[in-house]
């Protein structure tokens, strides 16, 4: 049996695990990658041995890949839609291209070729004689492909091919990859279209039909979110900015500055201190601007104030003692938004035990009606 296994799965590590050490001298046992005798401490040692075998197996495979057995990657295709969600795909593809000396193909597929009114006004105003569709595609190419090309060049890649076309996104990606002998397709997970052509269906069709290796790069929910942080304590502002390094952070240390920022700029989310900057007044403004807001508090912490934040439309209520986990709490809110859940859907799981330590086990009973709403 051992010979059959090694013949069929040459890269699979095989470990003999037996109650008898007499098999150690058996010639057949030498075909295995490891040999262990069961004893009282066998479970822990077995884990260690399995880990050793897996690491050795991976090293062997990597060595063979470096030796030339791996498929050559000399052409990498990155489909784009201009949404900004393809930045991580470009970064991943550029890293591979730099290591493999590959070329990068940037492809933008226009599903809807109807020319927007603004473009038509531009064409008429400039008295352009070319067809509106051609002008529209040229403008899209400059806006989307030229920007992506700049990003790729900044990462040290020189051999870049740009293409723009029209039609069904998945089909065009597959056809382009096949015609140009592309080895790898790297797709950003939140790009490639509107509600009618969500990446999920496009990516699945590409994966199922393309001959090239397909890599799906999922953009994390918090990546590049624009967040306003308001607190009168400089160290709190600095700490939150460090914790949310994946986001675009704007800071304010006073009510007046925060009010101006909310009224004049766009934000995805806001983190508002309650006591020092009149957080609930800022929450009213944020709600009017449809900015998802989280109340952050130290001195105002209480079950009653939690309910106040909930009733006033805050997306969560976070004690400053739990501030270091703010990325998790914001991610919960964004996930709730994606799934169509209530923003507070995980609040009790995150803070229930903390509130019990602060206010005793009876707090749940006294706020039972509120907790039923979560």
C-alpha cells in the first residue's frame, strides 16, 4: 500500500505511526518519509513531526519550481473598471511581474457604450468630428488605463500593454487572455462593474473558462475608507490613526473644525468622542450627511448612554478601553452594511462581557428591551 501511495502521490509526505518499534528495520518502512512509535507523548510529537514533513515537502516543491518545472509566467492580465478597487490587484501583479520579468496587460471592458450627456456636451462644444462612441472610449482609456499604467510604472514595471474594448466583461477577459497567450489573470474582488455585472459572476466565469492561472485579490472592507476622527485628546487621535493605517484619516480636535469638515467634505465613516467635542451634535450632522458614525467614550460610559447613542442613530458605541480593537468594530459595521444586517448586529458579542465587568451581571436584565432590538 505504501508503494502505491508514493507512486500515485509522489509529493505527499508519508508518516508511519505504529505501536511496535519492530517495524523500524523493515525495508518497506524506509520508503516512508518518517517513522514514529506510539507512546504517552505521541500526540504532541506527532503534530511536530507532521509539521516538519509539510515544511520539507513545501521546500522540495519550491526548489523544483525554481529549477524550471513551474509554468512560466511572462504575461499577466489585470482587468480594470476604474472603481479604485483594483489597486491591490495592480500591486500583486506588479510584484509578480518584477520577480518574473513579466509584462502586464491592462484591460478595460466597457459594458455599457451609451455616451453620457456630459461627454456629448463636450463633443459638441469642441466640435469634434469623431463618433461619440470613439471619443467616449478614448476618454475612458485616459481616465482609467493611463492612471493604472502610471501606478504600474511606479512599481518598476516597464513592459505594459493597454487595451480598451466593449462587450461582456467575462467573455472579453477570457478571449483577450486566450488570444494573447496570457499566463496569469489577476482580478480585484470588488471591481468589474455595476449591479448587473458583479465581480462574483464575472470572476467565476473567468475562473471556470480561462486557461490561464486566475488569482482573485479581495479588497478588505476598510481599505481606503475615508474616516473622520474627532477627539479633544491628541494621543487618542494619534492612536486611532495608527490603528486605522489602511484608511484615509482626517482628524479634528474641536467641534467647530469637525462640523466644518462634515459639512464640506465627504466621508465614509466618522468616529466621534462624546464628551470633549459635543459628539451627539456632530452625530446629528453626520446623520444628515449619511456618514456612518461610531461614538467613542471614556467618561460617559454607561448602559443608558449606550441606548442614547443607539436611539440617536449611531452605528456603534465603543468604550475607549476597547479602542485598540477599533478596526474589528468598524469592519463589523461595514460587513453588516454589505449583508443588509443592522449595524449593531455584533455589538453585544463584542461588548457584552466588558459591560458585565463594568456594571455587573444584572445590566442585561435592566436593559432587556434594548438588547432585544439588537
